[in-house]
C-alpha cells in the first residue's frame, strides 16, 4: 500500500527512536491531540518503545468521546420516533446515553443505519420521501465539510425530509482550554494531521505564540508518530516553539479551500459543550440561520430532561490529559468495552478503550 | 477463492416461479418441490429411503457438528449460502480430526424467494458436497412468511469418522507449539462487506469459502498426533480464536504481525474501512497448533496442498503472559490482541 507501508518501516522507526533517545535530557510531556494518533501509538506498541523521559498524554480528539450525553439521548429519542430513519457513523452506536445506546434501540426495532458518509443519508432521504432522515453529524473539522455539503445539497435540490443533529467541535479552542487548565502539564503538541488538512495552519500560530508551545502537524502511521515526537522533543530541548509540518505529504499551509468554503456557507462558529470538559466558548459549529430548517434540534421538539454523567467515570480528566485511563477506579472493572461507563471506553479512538484493548499485559 | 463458480445445471420443470407458504406445508406442493429440487438433485441411497431420518453405521469414533447460516446477502462475490453451508459444517467436522461423511440440510425459506435463486443455491450445495465427498442424507424444508426471514436460512449438521492418527484437543497444546495459519486472512469477511447495503465498494475480492477436509486428511496422514489442535477462525476472526485458545489452555500466545498472510486488496479494504483484519471473518482458512519439531515440515507439506499455498507460521505458544495473545507489531512494538467486543463498527474518521 503506497504511502502506508513506507511509514510502517521497522528500521526507520528504530532510527527515529534512537535519535529521540540521543537528544532527550529531561522529562517532557507531550499531547497527541487526535484519537487516531492515540490508537496508532498503542496499537503499534510505541508507548513502550519511547524513552522513559517522554510521557504521551492522550488528547480530547475523539469525536465519539466528547459528544455530550444530552446529544446522544437526543439521537436515541429521535430514532425511537417511528417516522425517523437515524443515520450515524458506526462508532457512535455503542456510546451509552443516559439510558440506552443507539445499538440497543436498533435491536429493539428502531431504524438506525450505519453510514460512511452523510451524502448516503441524503440518498436515503430521496428514496424514503415519507420518512424523516436525520444524520447524527458528529466530529471535528474533518467531518464538517461532508456534513455541510449534505445540507447544502439538500437545500439546493429541495429535499425537505433531511436534517442533521449537529455535534461539531473544533480542536484549537480545546487546546487552549487544556493549556489554560490549572492542572495543565502539556509542554508540546502533536497536532491532528487530518484536521489541518482541512483547516490549514492559520489558527495555530496565535496559540503557539501565546502559550509558547511547540506544535508539530503529525500523521497517523508509526513512522509519522515517532518523527512527530522527535520534532517536538527537538524544539523542547532547544527551547523553541514553532509550528512544524511532519505530515507534509498531505497537509498544506492554507488547508483545503474548497472544503473551508463549504463549511463557511453552512456552518458558523458557536459555543459547544464537550462531554467531560464542559462548555468551551466558540469551540464548535452550528447551522447558519439560513439552514435552520435542516437542524434536527429545531425541526423536532425534544425535551429529554436533565441528564447526569456516571459519578465514578473520570472521562473529563482523561480527555484533558490530567489522568491516565488506568488511574480510574472503574477501569477494566465496572467499565469495559462491553459495558462502558463513559465514552472513552467505547470508540477505538478513545484513550480508555485503546488502553484496555492493547496494553493490558 | 471459491472453486464452484459458474456451475451449470438446468432448472427442472416446475409449475411455480416463487416459493410460497404452501411449499412448507408438507402437502402436495412440498412434495413437488422436494421431488424435483431435492431428491433428484442430491440422489443417494440413504436419501432415497425417504424416511424421517437416515440410518448410518460407523465402525469407529465419530465427530459431529452443526452450524446455521444466515448470511446477508445470500449471493456474494465468490459464492453463495449453499456452498457456505456445506463447507462450514464439513470444515467444523474436519477440525475435530475427522473425515466428514454425511450431512443434513435444513432450509428455512422466506416466502417469495424466486425458484431460480433457490435452484442456484441448491446446485451449489450439491457441488460443494460432491467436492467434499459428503452425502446429504436427511433434511427439512420450512417456509416462513415474507419479512420473517432473509431469503433463506440454512442449517447443516455433519458427521464424520475420526482419522485413526488424530489426537486433537485443547489439552494437547503446549509451550513451544508453532501456530500455522493455512491461508490469507480476512478474505471472506471483506468480500461480504463489499456488497453489504450501505457499504458497497468496488473490489475484486472474492470469498475464500472451500472444503478443507481433504487438505486436513493429508496432514493427519503424515503428522498425526503431532498436530495438537486445529480450529477454523470464522466469526470473530483469527484474534478471537487465538484468544479462546489462550484462555482455554491458560498459556500465552505470541504472534508476529508481519508473518500473517493477507491479500493486498483485502488489507487495503480493511485500511480504508478502519477494520482490523485480525477480527474479520474467514471461511477457507484454518489454524493449526503443531509440535515445534515438525513445524517446518508441516508448513512445507501444507504449502503443497490444495488451499494451503499461502500458509505461514504466525507465532508460537509461550509460558509468559498466560491467557493473553500478544502481537509484535510491524515496527517491533508489542501489544495485546483482545477478544472482539460486539461487532466491529466503522470509525468516524
């Protein structure tokens, strides 16, 4: 597989690990922001291969994990309406709501469909004019363009039985929230390669300047990850803080202009609640007024009451990188992938599930 | 890859185009269907007694296994539910170290199934049974209302005579045993995935469903009790099967990612869909645990046999980390490979 096998080369990975070993002189704490990177680190056994001075902290970049409980309950509520076909990305299905998960209500007879793209949901809306099709639009900047495009196309082609339940969040405000936290110990970031593929570098420069932290745009394969870590460590050791691009085979300074235009047409920046973290100002997207007919929260009256998180779960501290999954009293005991108390145990990108699956020996 | 595609066998003259509830009623319609589509097609002396069951005789120990097939879609790249239903049970019996001889065939058909499709399935049942050398000696046909099934469900049950040299048991697995996989992994699961509604993608991946009994027979002839365990890693894939064995033996299992054979197209499809091939279902693949003293000779022999050309040693049984499967990744890192939880669900990004 071109552009994949080269980045899984054991000799090259080893060479980079040796270089990290050679230059590191003191402990450093680095956060990988994206859940895909967390997954890559643990799946390939990289955490055990790094020198002991390097502590990797797993950031909030798992869309499943940060989607508020209330929104999952809303999705469940919508799917229980027999006039609704609820479409979702696969890994949202197992996330527990306050009472049930989408997977459970699917088994009970709700029409819940797993899709790879919101554009497929639009096709389902066309094929089922007597049903309301709702797409659970979860994700970071990476899924925003396709979700925006589905709404844009629905409006353009006059499809009225389609709407999206929006839970879009943005990475840079979350990075700032973490850096501002009184318990913060993050000294450098691996930025999420695919997020910057869409957004470009622009919004990261002010953060680097204000907080004096190195940020390296990093990919997801083993070699990407160790190279990204090496670049951050090199900056930290030299006392530098700048933006570097490890993932230059994919990411460009200006991002993807076409995708950005589509996002801007349909979405505007808004305050958003993050599961486990709370509300972060200007940290997400909502549909522009022009597209409010396509907002499931406007279209359907939903009063789901107050929802409470599980009291034992420390997902918030895990997402902010303050605690490791195994520091949770419920980890691997009351909380397992079969019976998750919090979202990070559900998605393969969640830090708890990653630790549970790959590092329990 | 299925070796039964492009079968030609003319549809018999029937005065109906689709299966109706009456075909499961036990009366005239049932008899008309069975006469033409079952008794003529699967003709053998046991079946022709047309009794409530078949009378069989064996002079030695017998292995016995059953499996139900509810695959969707019933026609998939490289095969259909008919041959899958025969191969699945044939292989389960073979995994016990037996030579499968007789199988039963129970059909649960959804009302409205076109007779042409039923015929296509039955013709593949016949061809798969002939290829494996088993007789269909008893069976059942039921029809359920439209919407209560998914075209057709099939149950097959098989019996076979134990190979005189076979001594296959989880109890025989010991530290140092080599673990050998007989072919490329994850092929069947990805072939099915490629035609599932909502996930369709263009690919030339075909299911690897096949009968493994002849291959296993040859291995037992030569290596006998040096083969400690054989398993076919169907649902849940290689990872789940190895986990079951680690748990049951209370030994550790080490596997090497780079050694696991996989077709590039299958690997790429898994990569795109975000699935781990170790958890994807297999059909025409089995895993052997063999004594380390014969591992190289066993591999060489297997590579020379039908369906064994891509076989490889993927790991060994160890005393460390009991009950756990540990994988050495392509880059040399180590991680635990756990039992699959629920279904593998595609990731968001």
